[in-house]
C-alpha cells in the first residue's frame, strides 16, 4: 500500500508511521520542517528495528495547489491521512486569519487535487473536539457544534465538507473527531510537558511555583499511540462515516498535577498558583467523549491509562 501522511512529524503522524511501516508498505510524509532528524530519531525510539528505506519525507507547501496536485498525480496514494495545519488553539487566536486559512486551504487542495483527477483514495481527516458546544454531558457524533476559536471554526468547516464530499462522490472520506491526546513527543508548550518541566525544576530547586489557570477543568486525555488503530480502522472501512475518538473518561488538571508531582515525591499543594487570566474565553469546564459508536463498530477503545501516559512523558523527558 502507498500511504500519504501530511503533518507526518507531529505526534499523530509519528505514531501512524510506526503503525503502518514494514513489509511492502510505502509511506510519503509531508512536513514543513527542513530538518527531520528528530522525527527519525523518535521513530527509532519507538521501534529500533524500523526500516527507514520505505519512508520518504517531502518538504512541499500544501497551501499551493500546483504542488499538491503534482504530488497526488505522481504518487497516487491508496490512503491519505491529513494531520497538517496549525494544531494550537492559542496560535489560532493570535493569528486567526492565517491559521484558519491554512487548515481549510490545505484540506481543499488535497481533495480538489483528487477529485479533479477522478481519483478517490481512502481519506482520513483529523477533526477536533474543539468544534463542540460547551456541555456537561459526554460528547458524541450527534452533539451540537459551536466552535469558540478560529481553529475550531476551520476544523468544523472542513468536517462538514467531508460529509458533502462523501455523498457527492461516494467517496470513502471520513473524519475522526479527536479528543485531547498527548504523548512523550509533545512540545514544551503543551500542558502535560509544562507541568512536568516545572516539577523537574522544583525538584532541582530551580523553580518554586507552578501557575495554572484552574485546577477544575476536566478533559478527556488519551495516549496518542492508542489513536492510531482507530484512525486506520476508520480510513479502511468501506462504508464511510465519522467517529468520536477518545477514552470516555475525564481527568481534572488537579489530578494531572497530583500524578506528576507524586512521581517526584513533591507535595503539590504548596507549589501551586492559580491565575484565571491564563484561561481562554469560552473555555468549557468539561470536555469528555462518548466513544460508544467506534467501540461498537471496530471494538476499539483506549488501552493506556492517564497515569501510564504521564509516566511515559516523564521518563522520556528525563532521558532526553
């Protein structure tokens, strides 16, 4: 099989590459990075026996239709997995027009390059739980959408377009509505790594406080590696549909802090400052998935507990 993965150097692209690589499979990845040494190093970290010969990364601009069309025409992938575009809600608030345009234009360039050539590979689009309305209930495929950021607006526009294209062309193009998922490969600007870094510095007497916006926000955090099987199952299923991907379990920021500080044998209470200014306007107190549909269809569920996920992140951070 020939797989095209946009945003391959992010955590989702990394874990999916690890999941797919081997045998006769060929993987073409698209990355904005000129230097992808870290990606290949992380791939070897996951599996030291990974054969890199069937993995190629191209540095093309997905916002330019000619470059995308040439790639699709030349490569003719059996599968396209689109993880490309800004992944940070905060970044989209700071640069709303640029972030929104990137997410939407990259998707349109990919699907238009396919449809104009009468070519319809299996297509997976990464949608986001940020699209949903604020609700205390668990969120499923039929829950109300009400995006609160430029990032979420763009993701919703693309998500709705997926449904239109599926119907118009009888195309196996599908969305996975992905809830919060983390891994040891996340950058330092994400919550888990921020807390881990401060805890390490407190342990080393280099910091004395951790400041967070709230202890009470509840999120559905999963291990990104667990999502790969779900993503592949959704893309491979010939019936075509959209699925919520999450654990179905909520964890508070307080519980995350307790786990991390407990690992370092620190009493967390005396090190915490609360600054509500760090919260985004419209932040929901609770965002938790109802993954019943994907479980019933593919017998898929997350395997890694939040505690085990955090332990993986800490060990990787200490090692590196």
